[in-house]
């Protein structure tokens, strides 16, 4: 009997762990390939996952679930005797901790590192180097932990291991070459162990370690000099008719077009966003805010409240501040279109993340979804005509007062500026 449907892509980091645990529990899980790269997603799917993300799950009983961690835990828990969720409450908490770390720290940094090198995002050498460093730093946390632990949690394989292995697939595909593996024997040993678990190896391609990491290759330039020197008659004879051109070969020679940012098509604003950034950087904050409200044009810009979805998972405030900083780093492709601040409020093991942003245009998705961890945050549109919304923006940008969430007050702890 069918357990349900998993909307996914082949060899997709966030789908692999769910496929593996479904196999472990011998669940009949129908895999529905859902790829926005092949065309617009259906309205039916967007009703299931309003952001159009994958994976998503729909049970045979109609139960719908999004977010990869939640789906992986739900599918694993169908076996009440499973050992993959640990033996104790502390085991379970540690498993969720590592899953969260993989989803919010490891996978996003790997994605930010390989996308420019694969031509999926515009290449910027400085940004690419910073993304690579962030990836190495995140994975080094695993290397240190696995120095004295066989598995991520406890003495046997758990959902944390299966999930984290999925997060590292692109790392081993593109970056973790022979030299890296020699310097990181603990992660390498652990990854091979997890890969060779039958439930995991059955849902991923064959493991072939790379010898050298991927490098940036500039787009090829068309060779025109020889053609210009050749006699006209010779050129005419050599030039094939359009229908005789080898289309595959022709496509290979053309440089791949640089992807355009969706906000690039917007008309020129009456006041450039860079001017606000200069005001905020060079003036006293109250003066910068006064200038902003006097010049804000809601036809050119929109205001948004940001909230982190998983505040219950936050621990040390400095780590949460680093989480915000990492998110801002991964917003680099939208830097021309966004200004704002994000802050952590509260204390260790009792904190929340909120922020306020002004963006070009009216579409938050277009501005923020350049960051792989964008879906870990919710964005609510604000109205500059409402005094409460203006006061919220002022507070987010001045860092002077705390906030109140669900009747509880939190003092400002630390913050980051994106400009």
C-alpha cells in the first residue's frame, strides 16, 4: 500500500535522506520528479508548497508536509522500533541539531561555492573565495567531531548521519579531492561508511572520489582573428549553410549567457538604493532614518519584516549572529537590490531572530531566494503608512530597544547590516 508521494529531484541533497529512510522502513513512497528548471511548477504543486521548494510530502491519507528535516523525521518515525532517531531524548535532540547544522550551514556554503563555478550564478572571484572558505570552515566542524566519534550521535548510525551525508554530496562531487581527503581523513572515513549502508547507496549514484577539485573556467571566446585574415572568397566557401551547422557543436562554442537577476528588469528608481546605504554608513542613524522616510518611494521599493523559522533550535547568541552573517553572505547576488539589518534578541538558549529590509520592487522572493537558506526565514510585507510598521523598521535599524514576541520581551544581543 502506498505510504504517500515525495516531490523531489534526482540526486537532490535534501531528498536523498528521505529516500534512504523510506527504504530503511520499507515504505512504498512514490517519487514524483519536480523540477522548476524544466518549466513552471503546476498550480497544484504550489498549493502544497507555496514557495515552490522541494522536497514536499503528501501522505496517502492527505497529510501534507514541507521542509526536509520535518519530512525526514516523519518518514523515519513510521517505524516505532527504529534506532535511527536515537535511544534517549538527548540523542534525539543531538540528531536534530546535526540535521539543522547540515541544512543551514553545510549545504548552503557548498551551494554558494559550486554554483558560480558551474555557471549557475555570476562568477566573482572574491565572493567565490569567501564562499569556499565558509564551506571549508563548516565542514571542519564535522572533521573535529568525527576525530573522536565514529558517528555523529552515539555509537551507531542515525538519521543525523544519513541526512548529513546527503548534504555533502555536492562537496564530494566538486571540491573534496585527493588532497582535501588526505587532510580530512575523519569526514572521508565517515562518508564512506555511510555511503556503503545499503539503504543509502541504493538511492545515490556510485561513489567516485575526484582527484582534483573543480576550477573556474572562463567562457570561451569565439575565434574571429583567423576568419578576419582569410580571403573573402575562402571564407564564403568555408562557411556552411545554416541548416548544415552541427547544432550541438555550435552550442558548445558559444559562451553561456550570464544569468540575469529578476530585479534587473525594474525601471530606474527615483532615488537610488546606494544613497540610503551611504546615508546609513556616513550619518548618525537618526539622521539617516529621517532621510530615508523623507525619500522612501513605495512605488520603487517595499519594506519587509524578516523572522527566523526555527528559533527553538538557536543556542549561543554569537553562533546565531554568525548564522545571520552567513545568510547575508549568501545574499551577495542581490546586494544591489537590498538594504537592511538582522539581529538576534535574547540570551543563550532563549533567543529569536528578526530584521527589517527595504528591497527594490515588490517581490521578496526575487530578492532573497538567491540564498540557498532563504526558506529558513519568513518575510512579511510592511506598510510605511502604518506607524507601528515604521517604528518596527526604526528599531531594527537602530538596535536601541528590545522586542516582544508572544508576550515575552527579548533584549537586543547582536546584529548584522546588509548593505
